[in-house]
């Protein structure tokens, strides 16, 4: 039997409703005579539906009370009122009632509205549960993908322990770093709030940490400077971006600071014009070798960068005036989120 | 001084073996790997490691944080959490003392100082 709370300031109406509802097979667990009382009784009795009058004496009218009951307890509301003025309907619809019945009402109508409301509520609950389940599943998948990538990386690491040749060892190390760059994206995803956007600044921090660990000797005399605003990328953009940053920072660590040279590597991502972002990887090192076209190199790292920029539908430029600066601009409806720091919520921004 | 004895708790076998070999190369005594929180408790009792290197996300009923708490309560042995998260997130994890953490991939020096710190703090308790 569905539990219903009846709210009406007219005692005889409340009693009549109770009789009707009981005869229809519902369990009337209480009758409240004001908005305030209906909130208190709902908290205590947890009805499955509240049949609510709108105009009642006291601090809270039926709409105010419904708002509290709905937000706090997630109990569906059906209004039963003699008023159909626009101002009431306007306020009432904001709390998304599952029904609005006008007095005088017919008994049959009452039953139909309540049945539909209860059914809708049950369907909504099922939907919410199924959404939650999907979310958990999605989380598990990201976790699984990350773990699998970590396993691949570890296999390469174990295999490389049998390598004595330095050049081959470096290739294994670089392959491992590439896999980890991807694994980190998935790790960031399953810890993200919405499971679909990666906080790029936080990602760049973890990624460069990995690279610093791999190239300890150089990294010990090089500053790593990361400038990132609150940019959130989807996985489609984040994976190529992560790999590009991985290659360019690796290049800088490997080549820009020979002998005992020190300096700074800077990675930054900033919003540019409408739907485009600028990624900059620069270093204060010896500079990209003169006479080499970075678009036409024999090194795998640069070839990957060029291909990935194409995949992002972006452009890449090299500035050799001071050290090395690669600037990548990518367009193509990149989605990103801007965190609203003031009210602490995330909102989608379409720029 | 004998090398510190480490118990690794990590639920991916291949990742665990990789870590075991890496830490052995760094000179630590790594006699065993545990794949779950429950196994970590058993192996801690059996092997009395100086410190436990613990993955936070584990298969089974117990996660790494709970396992570390139990190991501390029962055997008074400190755990160090290994995580791939950034430093900021690690701070937010609020794991509480006497737990420390290192970020994966683990740096040799960082691991060394963290282990020393864990052992020192542990003695102070």
C-alpha cells in the first residue's frame, strides 16, 4: 500500500480525502493542516507521495513546503488546489510536481493522477539507479584500461632489464613513457568528477613528474614551469595532447641541456580564440639544431608530434629566437570546461 | 645496517614483479608481494617488514588505506602509499599519520627519504 500524506487546512476536506484515498486502497499516514506541519510530518513519516493544498495559513504555503520536501526528501508532490492563476502555476511548476488537480475534483481523477505520479516516480528511481550503475561501470573501465597500460609498461620494464645496449635501453624507456602518458589520462579520468573531462593542468604536472624521474640527471639542473588555466579536455583531445607534450618535453630533456647547462622548460596551455587552445612547450636550452626542418626529421619523437598535431586538426610552429619554443594551436570544436571558482561549481563553457 | 625490508602490496602481478625487481636493484630487501589487503596482513605477520609499500586501490574487501590502518594497529609497522596521483591529490586523500605517500613512478631518492622518514616517525610513535 502506497503511503500518502494529505495536506489541507480545511479539516473536512482532509478527512474527505482520507476517506477517498483509503477506499482506493492507499495508506493515508497523516494529515497536515499547514505547510510547516507538512514538512515536519514528511520528515518523520516519509510518505511516498504528498497531496498538497497550496493556499494555507502560516509561514509556508503549499508551494514553499513542497520545495523543501522535494529537495530535502525527494518525495513527489501532487497539488490539489482551487487556484489556477498563472502566478500559482508559474511557482508550482518550478518544483516539478507530478500532478496539479483543481478543486472541485472527481474521485476518479484523483486516483488517475496519483497512480500516474507514483508510476513516474518509480520509473525515475529506476533510471537514477541505472545511471549510477553505468557511472560505476565507466569508472571501472577507465581503471581497467589504466591498469592494463601499467601492465604493458611493466612488461617493457621487465624485458628491458635484460638489455645492456644503451641505445636500445633508451628506446624501451621512451616506449614506456609513451604508454604511461596514456595511462595517466585514464587515471585522471576515473578520478575526475564527471568521468569525461581531464583537468589538463593537473595532468601535465603528473606527466612531467614521470619524465623528470626518467631523465633524472638532466632534470636535476632544469626547472620545470607549468602554466595552466582551468582547462578540461575530453579523452579524444587529451590523449594526442598528452603524447605531444610527452615527446616535446622528452626532446628538451634529452637534447636542449647538454653538458652542465641549466635552464627552464615551460609547458603551458591557454585558451585562444573561440574553440581553440594554444599549447606551448619551450625551453631555454641550446636551441633546435639549425638547418633541420622539424617537420621532416628522422626521429620518431618529432614524427609522432607532427602526426598527432594533424590528428588534432591543428597547426605547429617553431620559434628558435630564444632556446626552442613549439607553439601548437588546435581547433575543431574542442570542448573544455572552465571552473567557476567563486561558487565552486563546474559549468560547461562553449567558447 | 641491513637494507630495509619492504613488503609490496599491489594487485597487478606484473606491475608488482616490476616494482620488486626495481627496488631490489635499489638495494632493498623485497622478500614478497601481496595482492590484496588480506594477504598483506598475513605476509606482514610472517615477514615483519620494516615498511609496507601499499597501492591504494586493491581488489577484494579491503582497500589500501584500510589495510595500512590494520597493519599499523596490529603490528606497528608503517605503510607508504603509492599512487599515480599528483601531489595535490595525495594531500587531499587525508590518510592521516603515520602514513606517507610517494607518487608513481617512484623516484629512487624520494623513495629512500620517504622510507627513512617513515621508519623515523614510526620509532617516534
